[in-house]
C-alpha cells in the first residue's frame, strides 16, 4: 500500500503525463489548422485571380452582346460621331475621289479638244484652198493646240463636281438620312456576323473577301451633280433605279458616264473570308456562353468569400485584383482600337473608322471606369475595416478636436477666430472654379449652393461660439453678484 506522499507523487506524474499528451495533441491540432489555413489562403488567392479575370471578361462579353449586337444601343453609342460635320467631309472626300477617277475629265476633254482642233485646222485649210506644198509646210509647223486647254478647263469642272458632291454629303438631306443608313448597315453587319449573308442585298463574298457594294449610293450622289457632269458628257443620264447587283449596277453606271468601270469600282472590302469565319465562330460562342460567364463570375465571387479564412483581406484582394484586371483590359481595348484602324489602308477610311470606333468604345470605357471605381471603393472599405494603427490615431485626434470640451469644440473656436479669412478664401475659390468651369447655369447653381452651405457653416460656428461666450459671461456675473447680495 502506497503512502500518502507516494500517492501524491504518482498523481502528479499522471497529471504531468496527461498534460504532456494534451499539449502534444494541441500542437498537432495547431499544425493541422495551420496547414488548412495555408491551403485555404492559397486557394482563396487563386480564386481571387480567377474571379477578377472573370468579372472583367463577363463585363466585356455583356457589353459586346448588348451594344455591338443591339442596334438601338449601338446607335446611341455612335450618334456623337454621326453629328460631327468632319465625319461627312471625310465621306465626301472618298466619294469625290472615286467619281473624279471614273469620269477622267481631263482625258475626255483632251480627246474632244484634239478632235475639234483637227476639224478646225482642216476646215481652215480647205477654206484657204492651199496647195499640197503649203499644206505640207503647215503640218510641219509646231503650232499651239486646243488640247492644251484641257488641264485648266478640267480643273474648273472637277472643282465644281467636287464642290457639288461635298455639298450633297454635307447637306441636311443626307445628314438626316445617314443615321438610318448606319442603322441598316449595323443590322446587316450583325446578320453577317451571325452567318445570315443571304439576307444582305449589298454584301457578298468574292475571291475570298467579304465586300460591300456602294454603287447605288454613288449613283445617288452623281444625280446631285448632273449639270456639272453634262458640261463634259452632254448625254449623261442616270437610270431612275440602279440595280443592287454588282455587275448590273456597274454596267448601268458605266453606260451613264460612258466609261468602262473597273470590276472593283464602288466595292469596299470589309474583311477576308477567313476573318469572317473567325468572327462568326466568336459570335456564336458569345451568344451561347455570355450569360454563363456572368453566372460563373457570381459563383467564383461567392466561393472566394466562402473559402477565405480572412474575408476582410480577401475583399481587399478582390478590389485590387478587379482594378488591375480592368486596367489591363483597358490597355487591351486601346490596342484593339489601334489594330482595327491600322487594318484599313485608305487614309480617309482610316480616319472615319478611328472616329467611329473611338465613339463606339466610349461606353465600354465608361463601364470599365465604373467597375474600377467600385473595386477601389471595396478595397478601401476593406482596408479601413481592419482599423490600421495610423487610422486609429488620426480618428482619435480628430475626435478630440471636433468633440465639445466645456461646451465648445476646438474646431468651432478655430473657425470663429479665422471666420473672415475663411469666408474670403471660400469666395475666391468659388470664383476660380467658375473661371475654369464657365458661366453656364448648372455650374453657377452647383458652385452657388456649395458656397452658400460653406458660408452658413462658418456663420453657425461663429454664432455658437458667440452664444456660449455670452452665456459664460452672464453666468460669471451672476456668480459674482451672489455673495454681495
């Protein structure tokens, strides 16, 4: 039988052994928990990256589907470009160059003047009844020819034709109709991208290229300068209706201007057939998977928050990740814009395309800016939710400065001491703001309201300080008069 001391020693040994076992188990649990936390942290970081990319990708996909393939939204996007007069000047330049090349005014005039010169020379010789020897001498003589007048006459005619074409494309008649033409063209482009080429009368595939037939529109412009063209071609007469078919329309227009037009006249190559096939594949996938991308983004965001061992830190990472993804996407969009314009060789078409593409992508840039702003706000809120040390110190000092002390706050007393300077500074700042924003009604109202609120805030602080000082003085008088009574 154990003595009491031996029993106590055995009991202490058992307790120490049990404590050692518990410590070992706790250490093992901590190691297991640490491993799980590290795995969850790594998985959460991976999900943050995937979520950020998915949010930006789904945003662009939804924008493409809703704007690029929705005619009403597309028109609302490009209307600023369609209201720019320079846009129609560029269209007039392109049309005028094509028409003047086809008319070949100088060559036609030179041919006609040469024929007239020969006729007049023969008529003059016949009238003078010169003998063969005199005729031979005249033929050797290098005399001026009427054909030399072809260049200045042609320049005058071409100027009139060019002015007439530009007047038509800049006229209210065309500028009010052109947006509807753009609407129909966009509907045609969407149908083309969706592989519905058979429904497009002015779009066709030839020699491995997708082309747009503009002959009917060129014919309409020529009708506006018919008088100027008849100065060179007296028999110029356009049919009332130009066939939408390429060959038939080209033949009708060529007969009207008495010229053999090249096969590519009035044809604009939109893209190669191989590029069209790629676009159609992308559009088909976009139609099929766009809303799946949105649901995937939401699922990834939910899973990221659920897996994270530190949700505040994960929210901060998500905000920063989405912001960086938007920045990368914005750079990619700008490069895409430049690539689209660089694919167009013709300078006039390139300038028009740059103008339209810039305005078309403006709504995407606005959407990206909103998402980036929201992401930064989430990151900022998550950061300050952790109450960093410097922020806590700043808030404590601000609270001590704002909160009342013995009836008055230090801020009110500071404002009251410098009220005049603050009021003058506010008026000066408002004047500078109006100088930079301009004297329009909205600016005047907004700046006036802000300035009025600012001056009222100063006056209220001065009033509170003055009232408190008066109350304190009155109380001091009462206290001083008490013992005397």
